[in-house]
């Protein structure tokens, strides 16, 4: 039974706000955990355990003067962070987080939109998100921003190839591009991270690069390159870029959980969304752990790793999976 | 040396172990780290036991000051108005703390040990004018107390850290 449109609308509103909240506390978790991994406390002044820190940051960013460079291309300069933010938020719409519930006489799906090509939609939105970085760097009319945006899109485009190829194995095994079908298939058979370990590894590395997190954070490289495409941004416009990046991290973690770790399924207890949340939390924590442990790659190392290691591995994995799937059935 | 893949895994173990250690951060406004006994902080002007000021307004400190931040205007002591035991006293004694570099030359130059550098380091203000300290402020006890490390531990001919390292 299809759910009525107004339930989807309410759900979308709720989920968007939950995602923003999750983003806020991802930044808190990152700073706190990073602090502890480096023998520091992390934020501990705003509220108990620094729990109000994200809101203090928000107030600070919103109240900041919204300057822009005189030479900036005005509409595009404003549009760039909005594009990044929109694509980041929209991609979460197709991630299933629960099996669906029967509330009174309405059926509520465990995702906002049940799209038959959900996986392609996510990658398509991710590709559009790159425009945020390109346009933002170009419209700033600063050569450093332009160089930064070129660096960023070179990285994002290179790793998008591996990212998309790495999930081909999962698509072949799940025999669907619909994320709900893929999760259900995993619940019925086996979690795909076991047969698709190579795919998972490639997805994992490509995902770090896609969300431009250390050690692949060349787009920002705060310490030596002083940010890239968003050098000329400040206040909440910069905040939107940052938000988009963290939401991409959450979305891709959720996607990894969906594709390789059976989404809301879990052993022992059918907790549904709680299992999903727990797995995403573990993923994000691992990302933070990686950030605390490894130094940034050099640019040529980054490109070599992407094209000479990840891409061949992903391709071979896809071919072998295809052969095995045909052979078994 | 060729890259060792295992070494980067070891690095992860190292960072993970830190999770279970207590952070070494000193929470500053609550915990003030004791300063060394010879730490040079905010200036003090001193009094004799009988209540007279030690400063005689000789301006040697102002002459010694490399940052040129001390201003002394001296005046004759009279029998009705005796402020210091000498011939003259400092009618105005000002230190511009925004210029002071805490070198301690004033302390060395002073023939009567009237000025010394104390241990207080929390001397930030909201305006530059507030950083010009007058004689009354320098004579008064500092409001904020700073913990000072054990003199026996540090104020030795051979520094403690050299002896124990």
C-alpha cells in the first residue's frame, strides 16, 4: 500500500530537522572525540560536556558580518553554498532507516521516498554537489579560490568513479538499484560486507575522499593551503559549505550501512532505526579516528591512489562479482 | 626506508590508547598553574615598616627602562608632608603596562628595592587607559592572587629541572 503524500511531507520535514541536529552533534562528537584521541578535553565550556557548543557556533556564524569580495559574481557567489547544502540534504531522502510501520490506518515507509533508482539518484546528487565547490571557487574571483576549486573538483570527480564502481558488486548481488530492496535482500541472505569486502574497502576510501575528510582533505587542507574553494566565504555561507560536508559524511555513512551492513537489520533484537543509527555512529566515529591518526596525503599520492589502486580494484571486483552471480544463478 | 603498511596500523593503536587516558589539559581559569618564584609579573611598590614609601623619586628606574614606560615626577619632602625617608618622594609614579616588557631592569636599577616585579600575570583590561598603573595601584596589594611554586624546589643555585633530568 502506498502512503499518502502528506505523510511523506511530514516525514521529510521531520527528517530534515533530524539531519540538521545530527550534523550539529556530529561536529560536537568530532571535536570531543578528536580531543580525547589527542589527550585534550575538546569543547567543555558551553553547557554540560560542551553539549551546547554547536548552538553557540551557529549563533556566532549567523551573527557574523556577511561580507563578500567586491569582485565576486554576486548571484553565483550566493548560490554556490546553497547548491552544496541542497544536494547534501536531498540525498538523504532515499536512504531507508526502518522497515516501515502501520500507524492507525496509514502505512508509513521507513524512508522519505522509495525511488526505484535510489542509488543512481544519490550519486547524481553528489555529482551536482561538486558544482557548489566549482561555482563557489570561481565566483569568488580570487585566484586562490579558483585553484582550490579546481583541486577540489579534480579530487571529487576522480573518486566518484571509484565510489560508483565499488557498489556495482552490491547492485549485482542485490539485483536492484532500490535501496529498500537491497536492504531486504541482505536481511534475507547475508550482509554484503562479507562477499563484497573489496567493494567495501574501495567504497570506504572513496567515501573519505568524497566527503573530503582527512587524510584526503586536500580541498580544505586547513594547515597548509588555508582552505580552497571557500577561502572567500565567511559567516553562515561558509557554514553552509561546512554543513554540506558533514551532511555528506552522514549520508555516505548511511549509504555504506545500507549497502554493506543491512541498514536497519541487526542481530538479537529487531530495533529497526536504532540499529541503523548505531551503525552510522560507528562509521562516523571511525572517520574521526582516522582523522586523528593519519597525516594528509600529497596531491600526487591522492591521484595515484584513486586511479591506480581504487579504480582497478573496484573494476575487478565488479567483473568477478558479475561472473559469480551469473555462474551461481 | 620503504613504507611499512603495518606501521600505519600501529599508529591507529596509539591514538586509540589515548582514549582511555586522562587528558593532560590544565583547565586554566579554574586551575592556575603555579609560577616560578622568580617569575616576573605585575610590578609592586613597597613601603618601609614605618609606613613610609621606599621610593625616593630618583627616576633611575625610568632611566633604565628600555620600553620607556615609567614616568616619575618627584617632589621635595617637607616636615608637614613626609612621604619617604629621603629628600624627595615620587609625586607621580606611573607604569604603562601596555608598553612594559617585564625585563626587570627597573628592579635592578632601584637603589632602595622600592620596586619589584611580582608574580601576578592576569593583568588584561578592556581599555588601554586602564593599563596605566598609578602609584596607588602599585602600592596596593594585588587583587588576584597567583599560586607560586615551592621556593625550596625551584629557587636553588642549580635549577630543579636541570638537576632532575
